[in-house]
């Protein structure tokens, strides 16, 4: 029996920024064998508005609104067809790219989450769509997806040029292990990808080591051994896997983003939760900070 084709939900909002995400999906080799569904939640006019047709004085207004809505749907369809063509031009098979436009039901983010439950392996979004405020690092829809989409990875396309260098943050936690496994499953069969496993110990003091041991991690080496075994089992060559331990830093997230910047690693992969399991945080503190600090990076947040 042939393996099930992986499915990627690519959420777009009709903006130029979203087209950059489509371009990223086309250029990233890891997505070439996947089924990609271009998904748009259309903000249609509420049905209750059309009740105004019953009022003689409002008939012309409602007709105008209907005409406007039909034109918007036509433009959105054209936009989606253009996005699909971008993926086809990038080498994706026509049968591997679908378009789905649906009227808004519960809200853009919630509608994306509902769609994501229909057998997808990951959701790909842009940091921001129509919102382009300089001080906003993550748009409201993407932020809601990071908060609520807890059952599959959320992939956030960045602005850095794509390469095959992937930085994976590990700390021995189940969340980090899932992140490594996701990378292994997605990239293991492909050639040329390099993976850097980075383990950051803030401060590097005896108390930090004791905290690691309390969480069942005897030493840094064991953190790497498990991750390397997962990657090699998936087909990675050992020469394409490297490890790095960083100690004595104030910010673990800052150290991860800084390493990606200096080393030219275009993709950062983090587990949704690390060793900290404080229920008040919808996402691990380090992962959350990496999302906001890595403004230009492509980030894969793995559940």
C-alpha cells in the first residue's frame, strides 16, 4: 500500500503578503510531494442584511450590495487561480493543488481551525496579511492559530531566502522530540538538507543542570543522541547533522534566533512546549519568544 499523501493547508487572505507565502510553498522542496489546499475564508454579507429587500426603499441598496459581493467573489477566485498557477509554475502537479473558498462562518481563525481538522498535516500562514503595522510582529489571525491550533504544526513563512538549512531547538522534552520527528518525516527522504540541533541552557549554572535532571535529562549528550537517532532513522546522513550547546545566555529564544541569523539557517523549528508545562501559557515561553523575536525567519511550531 502506498503511503498516504501528506496534506498542507495554505491559508491566504487575498493580500500581496499571502502571495509571498504561496511563493515560499512553491520554492520549499519539502512541500513538493504534498497535497496543497489554498484556503480562503470569504467575508460575505450577513444573510440578515438581505432581509432589507422586503423594504421597498432598500431594494436598490441591497441590489448594489449583492453586485459588490459578486464582484469581490470573482476577484477572489481570480486571485486564488493566480496563486494556484504560482504553485504549478514552481513544479507542483495540477492534481496536487486545490482551491477552497468558503463563506465566513465562525470567524477567520476558527474557520481555518475547523478546516485543519479534516486530515491535514500542517497549516501554513504568513505572519501578517493585510495588517502591516510596523510594531505588530504577528497578525491577529496567525496569533489565534498559534494559540488554538494545538493538534498539528503551524508553519509561519518568513522573509529570508529559502535554503536547505534547518535549525531545530531541542531540550529533551516531548515537545522537542515531536519537533525533531516532524523534521525527520518531512525532510528525511530528501537530499541536501542540513539540520543543526541546538540546546540552550540559560545561565549554565548548577541549578540549571539540576532542573534538567529533575525533568529526566541526565546530560546534554542524551538530548542530542535521541534527536540524531530519529533523524538518521528517517534517512538523514550523519554528515548533514550537527549539534551545538549554548550556555551562559540570558535569553534562550534570543540565542536560538541569533544562531539562525549568524549561521544562515533559514528555518527554525521549535516544539510548541518545552520542559515548562505551566498551564497558564498557551505555548511554551521559549517557543513563544522565538515566534516574536524571529521576525524574518520561517518558523515551524510543532505540536
